[in-house]
C-alpha cells in the first residue's frame, strides 16, 4: 500500500493506492513521486467524489 485516502463526505469510503512489487520497489517509487501534489479530488460516479478526498496515510510518512 502506497497511499490511503478517505472521502471528506464519508470517511467509511476510501481510496487505496498500491503497487505490486517488493517493499524496496515501493520505497523507490515513493521517493520518485515525492515532489508531486497529493490527490484532492477523485472523479467517479458517486456524489461523494465531488466533495474531495484527504490523504490519511502514505508509505513514507505513515499515518497523518
């Protein structure tokens, strides 16, 4: 697991971002994307998606 987000409007609904590979590959990937902005909006079919999302975990920083 690389990132874990929850929807602002419904914390029981989540978005998990993962990478298939070794722990070292995941750490390398996280270092490469560290400068990129976090997701703040997830587009989908649900009305919840328009409320935005909040990251609560990433592999490097742990739980926020």
